[in-house]
């Protein structure tokens, strides 16, 4: 297993994370936004969310050989107050990425460990995500399953850039 340090991302990491996001998502289909424009837009978005102490967004990065080799984003979602015994937060995990040369070496698991520890320590009721076919094994290993009580409506499917 490669040695990787897991830490919370900072605003200084935003440009690197934006470049990785572009490479990851553009590899899945034709980009409708040029790379420089996307990276500029995503860097600003990411830096803003990583700077706020009250931001619902967190990102953990895996640093290997001095460079970011992977990351995992998590957004906490408040639930409406509940009068019964039930935690009042959900979490959404997204944009889980590990550099191709390091996939399957345990870095994804280290990122999941950090995110799920945060969730347990911060009163999160349940965590949702949308897996790829390759990532399903990692998520199943961490207790994720297809629920009977969650419904989803795809309103755009990424066809339109808003």
C-alpha cells in the first residue's frame, strides 16, 4: 500500500482539485466548457467552500509523494428538527477520485475512513452517494447498500449547462 497522508483540503488546494475534477469528468464525456474556463470557475467555487468554517462542504485529500493523489468531497445536509430520537443531519459524498496509478491500493478506503469518521463524530444520520460500477465494491465494504426508502428524480441528466 502506498504511503498517503489524509488531510482536510484548504483553499490553497482549490486549483489542483479543480484541474483533477476537469480531468475526471471530461474523461467521462465531451466537455461543453473549455478547460481554462471550467478550472477558473471551479477553483473559485472550491476555494470559497473550503474557506468557510460554517460551510457544509468538506474535502479530504490524499497526499502521496508530496502531491495530491486523490480526494473525496462531502456535503452535510440539515434535516428539519425532529421530535423523536433521530439524528438531524445527512451527508452527501461526491467526486471521490484517486489517481489511476494508485487505484486499488487503499487510498480510497483511507479517504472513506476520514469522511465516515467525520460523519459519526458530527451526528450524521445517513450518507448518500451515486457510485460508479468500479467504486461499488469500496462503498459496499463500508456499509453502503441500495435502500428501499430513497427515491430519485433525474431532472436534467447533465444535458444542459445552467
